[in-house]
């Protein structure tokens, strides 16, 4: 197990390096110089050069990468072009807001997805199964803002039960109200994946020999389901959920923009609109690193639950 | 799957006679299998339903003027926020008095060009990458796998956003971007399919005949992994629509005022709060119908290929 984890962490570090290169290269193909973009076409070349130097935008691509990555390692992503303050002044607050939204979503979607999957598996091939599968798949691919708009329309505009957006501030109850619609939007997207995983796991366990043995030795159906089927099908499902967190982080971008919720997604959206490259690079890199960390945790969890993975992966 | 009628000499089938008959009777060709698969596909209600919706939007994209009742950009302050089904506005009018129905029809164009083009590009990249990785394996496979993992750990829309804020967000850029981002993901699926074919006898035979590896990859292996590739293509098409709409929603890839669905929803969403739902809900439902239809088709094809 230790060997597997070490190997996996090593791979994650390599991936992190590739990620930093991707983020840097993509952000560096900016046409023209950054200094020129900020100062406008009428500034003289000298002050443009000076600003480029101040912003660390001079020198070759490789030396700029090394400077950026070196600083990033110490948690310094440079200063935002727009606010002229360190990127890291903004990211933690926004990240915390996004984490709240993500946690709320997980609390809703995990039980719901598992329930849907198990129900579909037990009614395999029947109408309930077909409905859950097609509805889940359709919701999973319907853009977040389409679902979000329907939710806003019903619950905020027509029924007036919940706010149509805003940030999570104030009492726990107020925060809950603000968070509910955006997290339901994300739930709609994730539900399909989770219920499909839970469905597949449950069907596999239902068809397994140990389940047939349990049934044949005369156990009640309820006991068979609880002790033999669900116990074997749900643990892997929970591990798969962890691997969907990377997607969840991306979904925040559109959802937070729609609901005007001040999280990392809205921060990235605004940084992109303002062409605030240090902010954009810093925030995207942090989201990517977080997504990678989640994937790593999910892989380790899966390996811990299933010895076949950690032993079979040497090949 | 395809039943070939073998005239038997009596009731019980005799294995030896069957084998002999089969060698004389016309063998089941790949063409027969394809025809049978197509026949089953066209019997599936999910497939037909999805196809009809997709074709409707494709028609809207190709010939919007035939269906639209008005110029999608003609503004008329007098008819601001006219409700649906009044004054000749089927789905009402938006804040500038433009016809919501006609904008919905014209709005299909951008997405019906970008999404398929991007996925075709992505599939071509994916097939090449997957064949190379699956066939050669070794260090090449390892290196590309790591790069793909790094790409996949980042949400596609974030990478696209990052790139589009640096590059000029034209139609071509978005096609290239989504294509290149999806290519490696499709490549992983193709690789997995190639791995199961790689050690089969026909590949060995071709190798022993001394065929070049490009010939083995593209002529021997590729036709045998077409099934998973078609499934992956349709699934990715859904994701491409999703991604492209998301990008349009956050303001990339379309001009302000364009009837594109994602863009329209972004621009008209504020009127939701005044209980004016039609300018944003109509394109939202159009978008939803398209992705759901693509997924119905993908689901039907997958059901056939998996068997």
C-alpha cells in the first residue's frame, strides 16, 4: 500500500509540473506585451518596458516560467493587474466561499445519487430504471445555467422562497438559503454520474456469486440487500464520488457566475474579463492543483478499498 | 447477432453439417453486420426521437430563414417584452423587441457548426493518439498518458477560458481549442479499445507478414475499434455542446447581440427577475433539447455496441 501511495504521489507531482507548464504557456501566448496592454497605445516604449520589468514580464519564456513557478511554490502568484494587490489576498476568501458551496452540494447529491442508483439497479430494465438513467444522463449534460435558470424562475421569481443569488453572508440560515439554489444546480449535473456508478456497483453485487449464495441459503431479501449487496457496492461508489470533485470545481465557474456568488469561479470569470493574467493563472492553477489532489485522494481510497487495484497496477 | 439460415437436413442440427454448410453458404460479411446494426438502431425509439430533434436543429442551422418568422436582429422598442403568443410573436419579444422565436432558430447555427467540427477534430486527434499509445505502448504511452492526466485533472472549461482570454476568441479558435482538449480524452478511450485488439491473432499475422505499423494501426486495428469510437464521438458531441454553451454564457466565442443560445441566456438573464422568462428560458430549453437528444442517440448506439 505504501508503495502504491508513493508511486501515485510521484505521478501527481509530475502531473502538477505539467499543469504549471500548461497554465503558464497558455497564458503566455498573449499577443503583444502585457505592459502595452495596460498602458494603452499612446504610452512611450520606455515606460512600457519599465512596467513589463516591474511585472516580471521581461526575459525569455523559460526564465519567466522559472520565476513564476518559483514564486508559486512559495505561495506567491504575483500582483493582480487590476487591483495592484497580491493575488493571494483574494484567492483564500474566494476559495472558502467555493468550498462552502461544494460541501453543500456534496451533502445533497451523495445520498440522492446513491439512492437513485440503488433504486434503478433494483428495478433494472423497468420503467423506473429507464427514467432515472435517461433523466440522470440528460441532467448531467444540460449546461449548469439552463438548470439554474429554471430553478431561479421557479423558486426565486415565482414562489419567492429563495434569493436568486448573492453571497453567503450572515447567519447560518441566511447562508443556507443563498447556497441552496446554486448547490441544487450543481446537484443536477452530478446526480447522473453518481447514480450511474451506484447503479453499476449494485448490479455487479446483485449478480455476484456471494449474493446468490446468500439468497439460496434462505436469507430474507432485505438482509441480503443490506449485508451482501449494498455493503459491497457502496464503498467503491463513494470513492468514485471523490473523483468527480474535479468536475465540481469546473462547474463552479458557470454556476457562481449565474448566481453572482463570490467564489473562485466568479473570481476567475472576472479575471478573464479584465485580462488580469496573474490572477487568472494563480486561480486556475490552484483549482487545477486542488482537482488533482482530489483525484489523488480518490485513487488512494479506491486502492485501499480494493486490493486488486493496488496489486494489479504494477504492470 | 445476424442469423444466417442454414438449410438443415432434418430436425436436430448436426454440428458437422452446419460447419460444412457454413463454408458453402455465403459467409456473414461486415456489410451484413452493419446493415443489421443499422436496422436495429432505426427500430429504437430513443434513437429515432433523438435523431429527429437533432435534425430539426440542424435544419434550423442550415436554413434558418425558412422557419424563422422575422429578422433575428431587427429591434423595435415598441414591442419590448411582448408576452408569448401575442402580437404575432410566437415566443414573445426580448428587451429590444426582437422576436424570441426567430432568435432561437438562428441561434442554432453557431453551436451546430462549432460542436460537430470540434468533435470531428478531437476524434481525429484521439484516433491517432489512441492507436499510437495502444499499439506501441512503452515510454511513448507513459509520457502521453501523464500529459493526458494533467489535462484531464483540469476542468475543460477552465483551460478553455484561460486560452481564450489570451487568444482572440473566434469561431475557429474555439473549434481548435475544444478539438485539442477533447482529443486526448477520446484518445484514452481509443487506447483502451486498441489494447484489447493489440494481441489478437490477426494483428500478429499482419506483423508476421511484415506490414508497416501504420498499415497495421489504420487498416487492421482501426476498423475493429470503430464501435467504441462512434460511442465516444456521440458522447463527446454532447459535452462539446455543453462546453461551447458554457463558454458562450461566460462571454466567449460569440459577438454581443448574437442570437447564439448561451450568449442570449447570459444577456437576457437579468430580466428573469422582472418575471420576464421567455427571452432566456426559450433558448435554455432549446439547448436542453439538443443535449438531451444527442444523449438519447449516444445511449441507443452504446446499447448496441456494448452487446
